[in-house]
C-alpha cells in the first residue's frame, strides 16, 4: 500500500536527530575541562533517557495495516480516535454548502496516520493557518491551523467528501502525503499528524450515519456511514 512506512520514517528521523544532539552534548562534555567529568558521569543516564524516547517514538508512530471493508457502498473513518461530534453544518470551501459532519478526537495514544475514507481522486488540498488550541475543544475545528482535503469519489460519480486535519496544542505539524490529482484507494494512507489532534469528515446530506457519539473508530477500517 502507498505511503506504508512513512510514519516509521518520521519516528526514525526524530530518533536520529536526538541521537546526534546527544552525541554532541557528550563530545562537548568530554572536551570541556571544567564540566567534562560531570557530563561524562551523566552520559549513561542521558543515553538511557534517549533509549526510552526512541522506544516511545517507534510506538507513537506505529502504522498498522487497516482491514478495509470490501463493500463499495460504505464510507470508512479517516482516523483512529473517539467520535465526539455528529452534526449538520456547512463546508463552503470544497463541498460548497450544507453537509453532515463527524468529528474524531485523536488522543496522544492513538495511531496518527490518516486514511482515505473513499476511493477516488484528490481534487482539493488547502492549508489554512490558525491557532493551536487544545484539540479537546470542539471549537478548535473552527480556529486552529488545518489542512482540508477534498475527494471526488470514484465509487459514486459526482459525490464529494472532504476531510479536515486539525492541529492542536502539541500537534503543530500536519504532513499530507497526497497532492491534487492523485488517485487513492479506500483506506490508503494519506497523511500524518504528529501528536494529539482532531479530524473532521464532511459527508453529503444524504449519507446515512452509522457512527455514534462515543464510538472508538479505526482509520480505514471502521464503517462510519453508508450511501443512501
């Protein structure tokens, strides 16, 4: 599947650069006459802390393969997390009007790789600067930095669905892995949000919502709506 391993690459980059920083500190400590003995003495502790950090990064950026449903009439969750908003709203940027919204909160312990909710073409991709409020607050969807991705469904001609990736207090880096014009399969990896965040999916008003408030969903796997 496309983009498999990119989350691991992100973890390895963090591990590599923290190791570079740690080695620089240790070299400075050894070279310094006044503080060399002190820094050398705590080098083992620092290395132990780096090992713990490295294991955390590998766990945090885990990226399991989703068990994608074969039914082309379903729409799957774009992210792992907890459904805490289901409402009717408007999404003027891509859908151009009223729609149904399902909002998913991603805690820091969730998988942070996002998946395509439907198969089709990426027709819209826009980053909007904003604040970095806590993603626990539902109003963060209206004020925080975000990336909106618009899908033209290949499963139902004329259908449009959009997904908004929303930054949080810790999640200040949204990394799309797709671009306008790309074709994606349902459940395919499309992006990474580093640390806790929120993902909104905007569906046609005719979509039949299957998700319920409080549900824990898995990106690319859990059926959250079906087409009428």
